[in-house]
């Protein structure tokens, strides 16, 4: 287990081996976050394809909410 995980995380999410959290900020205000997890370890990190999807979704959400 990783030392940086919050206490009790593995109890709440026992099948999660890797995850990413990205925050959404508009006008210096936190409005939400993206949470994505996997049931297997991802030593390669996020693939370019996954990052493109995440950025596209984030762009759609921020554009919609800031209109």
C-alpha cells in the first residue's frame, strides 16, 4: 500500500490499485473534481489517450459552467 493514501482508503475501496484526482477550478474557486480509479496498478501512469479524454471532458465542463 502507498504511504500517501488516506487512512482507511483500502477499507473503503479495496479493489482500487491506482487512481487519479484532478480538481476543477473556475475564477480561483474549487468547484469539483474528477476521480478515476483502476482495479490494476498502472506503473505507466496515464496514457496519452486517457489524458486527451480527461482534458476534453474537463474542457466541456468548465466551458459549460463558466458560461
